[in-house]
């Protein structure tokens, strides 16, 4: 698996886009790096930039961006509502795929060292890259902000991890930078129907993990109670793994609760939204929507969509795009500006960047025309997988119609479960449409290998056998998944909406045809295998699946014909 990391630097400039453009230009110059998102805020005077790529290239792009920000941003003139202490305020690295947190932390330390030594910027390492426990928390490193930096960097306890510890002209201009390694963090703002920063802060203190100081007497202005070490005694908030403050956003004319969710396992996005909404309501305020700063993992949106579907007692067995739409509308993600999933969900952005042409992305007409062309692919294996996908789709459709049938409200979850199962089978079979064509192409590529020498002949023979084995296994997987759909189809024929029983019948016909068609490809490819034990075993299993499929199709058709 390719090693990929994400970098999410926050620059202390959100109003002059020409400055931000010059910084992001430096990122885009680096090969192997993709700029995913640029999210400026005028009131906060801060821009969150997101880019992804291979670790070495991402670190190089981050260094060049920090260098350009040092050149263009003067912290002596910076004003904004967000806490900050440097031109590049924070520069976290996040593991995406194929790399451990420990490895990312080492990259962060090396990046911090380089920035400190070559650019003479005070560097504080935080989160998983921190050198001591108290520096793990970003808020501790940034406490006092830019205005308190002069005293901070010269103190014994808060000497920078790298870079200068004296407040010279260069540091006065650049400020300090926190470099870290962390898990995926979601930065969100809850939109409130109030202009009161004090009310927004009160809600933030209600929910954030740190909570609020405990006071004597009056909970607002009473004397803060301290422990034996002189530290304030805190009343914890209700949401683990969150940090939050309240502020007023002039460009929107509203107050917001600004929150970082640092642990999505402890506090999923939808849980945070409901909890903030409840605390706001208790104070006579309404959350009108949720603004996501930067990008968000698909899992967070999908979990939210399913959560709100369950609350509505609606089937979860719908397409991913529909689940995303439910999440957007339920949390008001488009309250202030359009929420475009292809631009805000990190997996969709990456898919668009690395996307290859797929058969399943063609229109029905184009798919049929491509099949009918002189090209040998897509062939029977891909068509069998697509037939299976159609059969599973019909089963899911009957389940969804049954879930919404008037008078069957108490059975919505039963049918929702069947619909989810149908959708999962459909998705697997759609993937096998292209996988079967890829398998065929691998065989053709193997036959095209050179065969001029004995070594080349041996390598070619091995490659042909490996590709042929793969081309046997792929249609066999199609058989298995198409066969799995019979369980859903039969349940829908027996217990689903009677008005859709013929749809279940057609689904059974598709599933049976998919199994038989895929088995033809298994048999023709297995015939070319030298590993006769493997060939015999897969043919025996395939014959059993084929026989059971024919039997199940007959049983389902009897049910269908009896009901009509």
C-alpha cells in the first residue's frame, strides 16, 4: 500500500487571498503532492490548507509553505478572533494510508527541526510528536498567544524544541509554529441564532471536554476554586475528545461554537451536533447548522446519515449519495454556503485525483455499446457480475418499498436490514464488473510478455498461470456474491411488499443467470491451469453453487407465480 500522509497547516492570513495564493503555489510546485482544500476565514483572519501525498514530498511542500508564509505574513500586524502565535500557526501531519503514527511523528520531528534550524522559527512539537507530556496539548503550547511569545520562548519551561529562544526581529515577524503528528481532526463551527459571544462561550464550556472552572457561589462571576497545586478545579464538559470556544463571526453576522473534534471514536460528528443543539436549546438558543472547516472523513458523514435515518425510522439500505444527503440536511451543513461532497469529503477528493476509467461509471447506453463493440472486454464475466448487481438491486428495492409501506411501520427495521444486505451485495458485484475485465487484461498482458530466451519463456509461463488463476477466481467470487443475493430475494418474495413480488422474481432470474454465466468463465479459465488440484476444487465448488442457484430460482418463481 502506498504511504500517504496529510498536512493541514493553518496560516495567520484569511483576508488577502493573494498572500494565500502565493503560499499554496509553493505547495503545488512539489511533485507527489495534491492540494485538496483552501478554507479562508475573514473574521478569524486565518486560512486552513489541506494537502496530501507521499511523506517526504509532503514535508518538503510544508517547509516551502512555511518559508513563504514567513516572508509574506507579519505577526506584528495580525489581528483575528482565532488563537494564534505564528504566521504558520500550526502544521500537523496526519497518517492516511500505509504508514503508522510513530512514523508520522518522526517525520514531524524532522520537519520541525528543519524549520527551526533553517528558517530560525521557534518550533513547538505537539500531540504524538511532543517531547514531553505537557506539550502534547496544542493549547498549552499556544497559551499566551503571539503577545506572550517574547516571555514564553525565553523561559526555562517553555523553551522551543527547535529554533531560537530569543525574541529577535525575525521571530517578532514570524512568531512561532507548532508542528505535530495527530489523528484526523474535524474542525467544525456550530451556527447559532444569536449574536452573543458570551452565550456561545457558555455553550462551548458546557460541552468541551475541559469544561469550565468551578466557582464559589455565583457560577459566572464567583471566585474560582483551586486545588492544592493552585490549579483551577474544572467541571468537565459532556463531550470527550473535544475543544471548543465561542465567537462572533462578522462575515455571517452570527455567533458560533467553534470546536475541534480530536477523537471521532469517542465523539462522532452527529453526537456533537445533537449535544450542542441540546445545550443551546437549554439556553434559549437554536443551532441552525454546522460548518465544516477543511475536509471531513467519509465515515463521519455516513455514520451521521445512518443515525438520522434511524431516528426517522427509515431504511438504511439506500445509496451512499442518499445517506450523505440526509446527513447534510439533518445537520444543516449547507446553512451558510453549499456543502459539495466531492469537495469536502476527503475520500471523494482523493478518488477524483486518482480515479481511473471504470465500466460501471458508463451510462447504460455506453455500457451496452462498449459491450457490443469489437473489443473483447467487457465480456461474459463482467456482464454476469452486472446481472448479479441488478438482481441484488431489485431485492434491495423491494426491501426499501416494504420498509416504507403504510401499516408496516413496526417492521421498518426488519426490512432496513434486508435492504442494507442487498446494497452490500450490489456494491461488491459492481466492483466485480471491472475486476473481471481487469483479470482478462492481465491474461492478455501475460501472453504479450517476451519469450526470446529460456528465462523469458519461464517468466512468461509463470505470469500466464498466475493471471489465469486470478481470472478463474474473479468469476468464482461473482458466483458466490450472486448466490448470496438469493437469501434477500427469497425473503422479499415471501414477506416483502406483495405489490413488488414480480420485482423479486426478476431479481431471482438475474441472480441465477449471473451464477451460470460466471461459472462458464470459471470453467474456461480453469481449463488452462496447470494446478489441477486447484482447478478441480474450484470447479466442484462452482458446480454446487450453480445447482443450488437453479433450485432456489425455481422455488422463488413458484412463490412469485402463486402470489400473482
